[in-house]
C-alpha cells in the first residue's frame, strides 16, 4: 500500500475526501499570504463556508455529517496538505463541536442555539482558555479572567492568549473564574459584544496563519445563561479523541513536504549529473525513509481512531494511546520535513520554495497538547504501576 493511500474505506468517505481535496487546493494558493500576514485569510473561511465544512461534525438534524473520528482525521489531514495553519485552526472549531455533541457538555437549549448558528449560517467558534500567567490550561492553572454576576448578566474581564482565529471568530468560548460560584466556567461571548477586542500579537516562528492573537475582554456583558459550562467539582481529565486532529494536521504537512520533495527530486538535475537526483542512491534512501516513517505514524493514528469509533466502551482506557499518537505523529512530521530539507539542500531555505515553511510549521506541533513530557510520564506510570 502506498503511503499516500488515504485510508478511504467506503463511498461516503470518498465523497467527503473529494470535498476537502477541492478546498485544500484553493487554500494552498494563500499559504504564503497567511504566513506573511500572520492571520487566517478571510477567503479561506469563505471557501470552508461555501463547502459547508464548518458544520461537518454536527448531528445531521443540524445540517452536519456526524463525522466519525476516523473521518474527521481523514479530512483534516488532507486539508493540512493545502495549508497546515488553516487545517489546525478549523480543526479546533470542528473538534469543539464534536465534543459538545458527543459529550453533552451544554444543556439542550444552549447546544441547539450554537448548532443552528453553525449549521444554518456557518458561524465559526473556538475555545479561548490560555492566559499569560497560567500557560496551557492542560497544566491546571486557574484563569485570571473573571466573570462577575450583575443582576441577569455576567461582566467579564481578562486577556486570553493563543486565541486561534481570533479576528475571524463569530463566537468565543472563554474560560473564567466565576466568583459567585467559586468555580471555573466557560462563557459564550459573541464577537459583536461591547468590550471585545483583538490585539494583534501573533508573531511567531511557525503556524503563523492561525492568527492566534490575544483576546481582550473589558467589562463585557452577556446574559447569565451564556454560562455554558461550570467545573464546580474537580474531575479527572478523560480521553478526548477529537484532539487527534492535531497529529492529523502535522502529518498532513509532512505529506505535503513528501509530495513536493518527490517532485523536486524527479525534476532537479545538476550539471554534475546526467540524471535527476531521484536516481541517486542516497536521495532514494531518504525518500524511502520518509515513506517508512509516514506509514508507521499514519497506521498508528488511524488504528487508534478506528478503535475509538468501533469500541466506544473502551474509550476510557485509550488515554495513553491518544497521547502516544500525538507524540509519535508530531515528532515524525518533524523528522520527515527534515529529511525533505536534506534532499533539497540549501535552496530549501529559500522563501521561493515551500520547504522552509513546512520546516517552521511542523515545529509548532511539539508545543500543542498533550506535551511530550506528560505523555511519557503517563506511559511510565502505567508501566511501573
């Protein structure tokens, strides 16, 4: 089986794949623009909306496709071949919707509202949880953002960092310390609410096109019913299959690097050779190593997704597999792009070629949750217990 085989299992997946293939080709043309401007191009959002991509993980009664985890990853991986930053961005949106739908985190009225907004109007949402002082929410810090009840409204004040797609989101799901509940909650805030500001702070090495700027909330007022989640009792974090959109994205970037380096190797013939470098043994070995690494990582990714979908009663036991997939896939993506750069040589560092952006973008995967140290710690704990 070729490494580029898309693990398509049936006609439904074939149709879904063709949809995302069209979008990936269009957003690929704006990849450098997104990287240069450090923001998600609004044209990419429009392309996703036209194909009704933003509602794919919703239940069918809301106009969605009820994507399985396997299907979700299949599409996200392909989208990332077009532009990894756009894929990672919309992966958060689709993943949040999948989590809300699958886990019933909101009451029926709240979910019905946001599901109709996405299903009928292709609105864009994301969670905003990270803060300057607390870092990643996976580390357990209490947010400094506050929500104070004033009559029938909450007044929210705070700053969120790494707010992916901040400028183009329609709704923010903001974590805050809810004072009268003495608990951490999540509050749904529409972008047009007075006091909502986006500060252009995103100036990073890789994944620049996610536009993960700072979200500022200054005396923002929303109805108290917009408190959609409340963590009033400490609970052990459970497995979140939808987070596999992260490794799927980075493997998509690695697949794009594979595609481009093979084309380069077939076409490039220095005047010191009488054949393209694709026929040189050490180049062929590197391309073979690329395919071996991708086969290993992708089979791991899709086998775990398949297990998640087909054996729901076993999901509670999949924490270590989910973390291990992320670790393996993101590290593999870095290794694959590095190999591609070695084939291309010094010209791969040029902005006129796609490889330097792949090289920068895959680095970001190492800093997405769960972190390598947490995964290795979990694996060690299980092994030694």
